[in-house]
C-alpha cells in the first residue's frame, strides 16, 4: 500500500514538473507588470482574480512568456493562476502592495458630448478596445524599454484621480511627461503601428503593437511621423510632442497596455521584459 501511495505521489510530482513555470513579478502595486516563463510548445493563459472579478491574459503559442498586469482597483489579496489549456498548473494567493494615488485637477473648455460628437467618441473608444485586445506574435527582441522622451519629467502619474472642471471623472490611465512642443517621441519597443490618427480626447495619437498582448500609446502629438501598418524599431521617432486633443499644454501622454489592461508606465520602464 505504501509503495502504491509513493508511486502515485511520484507520478503527480513528475506531471507538475513537466508543466513547471517560473513567475516574474518584481512589484505588486496596482499597474505592475509581470510574466510567466513557460514551455513555448503549449497554449497558456494567466488569470488574475480579485475584487469580485477576473482578468484574463492570453499567451501566444510559440512564445516562452505570458505577460500580465496587477490591475488597478485591486486591494488586499488576489489570486494569480496559470492555465495550460484548461488545466491550472500554477496558483498562488498574493497581496497587493498599498499605494496612494494623487488627485489631478485640470480645467478645460467644455463641449457637450452628444449627437455626432458622442457617436465619434464611442466609435473611437471601441476601436481602441479592439486594438488593445489583440494578442499577436512577439515583435521585439530588446528586454529593456526605450524612454519615450529624451528626458522624463512626470507631470501627472498613472492612477491619478481626475477632477475636470471641478467634477470627478475617470482615472488617469497613463503617465504624462512634461516636454517642449516639438520634442521627439520615441517608440518604446519594436513593433507595428496599428493606429496613427487624430482622436477626440487624445489628439494626434500613435499606438504600436509589440506582440504578446503588449501595446504602447503616444498621445497629444503635434505631428505624427509614422503610418499605420509601418514597422518601427525601438528608439525610432514616431512623432513630436504637442497639445492636441483635450490637453492644457505641451506634453506626452504615454500608455502601456497588456490585453487591454493598463499598466503603470513608470514601473514598466524600470523592468526587463
């Protein structure tokens, strides 16, 4: 009987070893980026559960990494799971590191969102959601992000609670960097330009698909220097700093997304992919 039990335990441990995966998560703040290193020959997905909901991050077959984000809004404990197909091969309960987010107050000219303008805003938001939800093969080799500007001076951090014209609005989902108009803006990683056009809220906007669910966004540009469908290299100029769209002055709004979940750009810029 003991021999049978030992054999069953041995076989179970061997099965786990075949699906073993290593976790990389240097920070546990809301907006932190992490990944699992996995067997590239199998499809994987990561599920983050907490605060009454779940976020799913899809892997790409053939890739040795599956990226995920600790979503904004999580507090206390959350469950981090890795699935190979339908089978859960990793599960751990972690605690979110507490972080205080500032309040950002701005004043802009108001324009009622109705009629054709409202339809435009809805259409543009759906377009961005569709783009950020795409998970394509990896398009970058570098493990370190290139700073989007020659000098990074934060004016509004990620996660700031926006109060616009005295009224509570949405969360600030990227990082604003103060810079002079015309300052060159660089691609953080190599990838394909999937959007290069003027949007209502973010003005002249560029979005790059870097693969594996990772996208970066560059907003309020005075000029766009790339075209949709174009492949760009890490550090290549994609535009110039401006103040287009809903903006109060020249700056770059830089966003980082994984499967349409927002990550804190300042934390990501410290990490190695």
